[in-house]
C-alpha cells in the first residue's frame, strides 16, 4: 500500500526531471533569441544605416516565417514522434545563429533573420507540447503556468544581459556567438528528455482547418493578437526610444530587469490561482495591470514612468499570458495539444509582427508619441474585448476533463 502511494506521489510530482529539462531548454531557446531583440534595431541603424520603417520590415521577417510554419508545426507535433520533431527543429534553430555573423549586407541579414523564424516557430510549439506530455494531468494547469515563466522570464532578462555585454564589448559579433552557444546548450538540454512513446497516427484524418488551427478558440486568438501587437511595439522600439528621446544610453537594461521582476512575481503569485481554477480572474487582472503600464509609458516622457511602466507591464503579462495558454488548452481535445500551442503562438506572433511593422512606420513618420499611444489604445481594446466577450466565450467552450 505504501509503495502504491509513493508511486502515485511520484507520478503526480510537478517538478519532475523531464519537465525541468523542457523548461531549461525553453529558457535557453528564448534567452538566445531575445538576447538580440532590443539591439538589432541599433545594429541595423549603425551597420547598414537603415531607417526606422526599413528596420521594422527587416525585423518582422522572422515573425512572418514563424506564422507560416506554426500551424503546420502543431499538426506535425500531434501526428509524428514529438521528440524527433523537437530535436530536428532545435538543431536548425541553434545552427542558424552563425548566419548572423556572415551576413554582410542588409539583404543577407534580412534573409537570415527571416529563415531563422522557421525553426523558431516550430521548436516553440514542439517543446511546449513535450512539456505538457511529461506533466501529470492533475498538475497540468499549474505546470503550464510555470512553464510559461521560463520563456517570459528569458524574454525579459536576456535583453538586459545583451545590453550589458554590448556596452562592455561594443561588439555585435560577440553577442551573435553567445546566442549560438546558449542555443546549442538548450539543444543539449532537451536531447536528454525521456518521453514515453506514443502511437504515431497512421490513419488518414480528413483534412480540415481544425487540424492546423484551433477554430474553437478563434475569439481568444484575436484577443491575444492585440496583446502581442503591444508587446511587439514595446520590446522592439524601447531601446531606440530610450536612447533618442530620454537620453538613456545604459539604462534600457534596467527596464528589462524590472520587466522580468514583474513577470517572475506574477508567475509565482499566479501559479496558485491557476492551480485553483481561477484562470479567468487571473487573466482579467493581468490585462488591466498591463493596460495601466502601457498608458503610463505613453503618457509621460520621464524616466520614472519609463521604469514604473516596465514593472506594471511585466506584472500584467505574467498573469495574462499563462492564463490565456491554459484557456487554449482547455478548449482543445487531449490530442490537440500541439494545435492549441501553435494556435496561441501563431496569434501572439501575428500581433507581434503587426506591432513591429506598425511601430516602425509610426516611429519614422509620426514619432514615438503616436507609436506608443497606438500601443496603449490597442491594449485598451484587447482588455475590453476580454472583459465583455472573450471571458464568456471561453467559459462556454471549455472541455471538462481534457
């Protein structure tokens, strides 16, 4: 009897070794990629004398590529051997970092950046689906929330590290090679995951949109795209804004550090809410807090507002995103986890891509004021959409026991 209880406790353990490996690999994946994010606009400006709308066009290439591959990634992950799919995509992801070093023209850089979006889009879907597979079903909602901490924390911390390295070395090449090594370490990490074999789908399923995109979550997808647009504008143009408007040359790292503190704090607090089923409440709070941060960012051109907004945006997104991910999973069947993952990531990246493009055009022709007020009003629109429509949409469609 004691042995059975011990076995059950082991099976229900959230922080199992394979889950930690998936989280570690995910952290290194996002860390290596977003290490460069705030600095690439500066790199393109200094190295190729690109203007702001051209910078937006070049940087949006990876988002477009990720958008193209993600719906197919969900289908492939749900159909074939997930571990093999994960390893192949992760390998291509880390190898392509070497391409940045050899890109000597703006066109070559744009091509490498765009191609890099293909394995990035696929590996994020594959790794998050593997993480769900190694979680006990009773702890899956909680585990999904903590898993999201690894990529959101990396997205917030890595720009701080990248900016510090750049100020210390003055070399973008050093940053490119650091990203390469970190991504390779992530590949090594996930390669040791022990994933239980699952039956490969051999029966031909009817081709339908639902095999590539979770149509049951269409309104949630539109909603998360609003928030992705805001994040795309903020994360890609905050360094240029800080340098050109606020005169901050070495304080953008502090912005991302505060963002990461907010994300980390929210994830720790939000874990219990997700575990107790308060998904909608956690999401609503996150959208409102993020809105306060974006409004503060747009309204005041002062350093105190700059840094306070970072903390609020981090707190808000730390509650909102994992709640949305849980919502996508809960309206999907158990054999659609890959599709659920790819759907939310596709929607988020669609918003981010639009944000990068729109932010570049607005910053070039209308200035940063118009850029960041647009960002704030998009967050307001997304918040109102969730509170009045998406919340009830989810509650009416969630599948109990999936």
